[in-house]
C-alpha cells in the first residue's frame, strides 16, 4: 500500500495507464485585444505534450553567418512568433497558418502569454483568498467570477525542445502499421530554411530528421485556455531605470529567475 495516498499498487498502475483525451481549438482569447488563443477541450495531465511550434527552422550555424538582410528580416517579429531553443536553433512561425494545417496540433505559435495577475484594477490576491486558506467563500467567488479565475491562471504549459529522429518515425510506422514513412514525416510541422551542416548533424547519437519545439503541460489542464511564459528577450537599448521599457506594455514577467537565466540579464 502506498503510504502517501493509501492506494493499492493495482490502483496506482491503473491510474498510470488510464487514457485521457483532449483536442485543441483556436478561438477568441479570453485576453482582451489578444486575438486568437488556443483552448484545450478535455483533460491532459501534467507532462502531456500539448502542441508543436510550426515553421521554418534556422540551425545555429546558419544564424551566426546570416546576411545583414536576413538579420533585418528576422528582427521584424510583431506577434512574437520567433522561438529560440536553448541550443540556439530558431523556429520561425511568423508565416505559419492559423486554421488550415496538416498537423492539427501545430498551434503552439497561437498560444498567448498569460495576462498580468490582476483584474478590475485590483490585485488578484486582494480579491481571491490563497489556495492555502481553503476558504469556501473564496472558492465560491472563483466559481461565480470566471474572469477573476482567467486572470490568475498564469502559465499552464511551457516550451520543450523536440528532436524528431528517424528511430522515432520508424517506431511510429511499426506501431501504426503505416506503409509510407514519408507521409508520416509530412506531419512534422517544420522545414529547414537551410539544412544543418554535417558536423552539426553528427553531434547526436541518432539521426535527427528535424529540430523542433513543443509545449508540455506544467500541471493538469482541463477545459481551459493555454498560456505559456514567452520569456521575451529584453530590448536593452530601450532599458529604463525601472526596466519597464525593455518589454511591451502588455507583457508581465512571471518568472524573473528563469528570464535572467535565459538571457543572462536582470529582469
């Protein structure tokens, strides 16, 4: 018997093998003026791979030697749809579709940054009791005021590096008994702007067909809009004494430590 949750081993195994189902829908965001957002319909437990980031892939070695014209083109990012992996591989989703797509999970570029933790001009903490208080009145207020709940949700998913490997596709082909490996590859929502150089491909133990990015659930997600922390790179040239000018007015820094580690600057 598990001493923590008092469940039998068989019950625990049953929970681990339970199947959960969900779909993704792109609809008007709960954030005023944000346009579309991505909603999860159903239930996805923490750790579930939720979505992919589509678009062109720029390997690090080509970014470093890009022409001035290319650098200028990549500097235009009004919708914040350029995503940098930790290995400095860039995913360019700026021209990726919002509706008609081969892979219905390739909607990571439509997911919004979570709004500031405030509503109706007041801090959420002033309106809604903390979870630790377990206050019935607070729970009732949350249920009766969905807008308050929206504004304190924060990030419920995060980016993750994905390497689509040949072995991964072959295993999928065998499991699904799919005769066409190239057709399976068509569901990968990325293409190289320029292919990686041979020395870069040999850095991995197995053959990488495509470098990509995705979103995984930070916690259990059920029937709600998805949000992930953009962790925008700061505009150091516009930096003010209070650091507010480094980011757009709508942007809220959710995790200062993570942002600092990502870009090696003070948030």
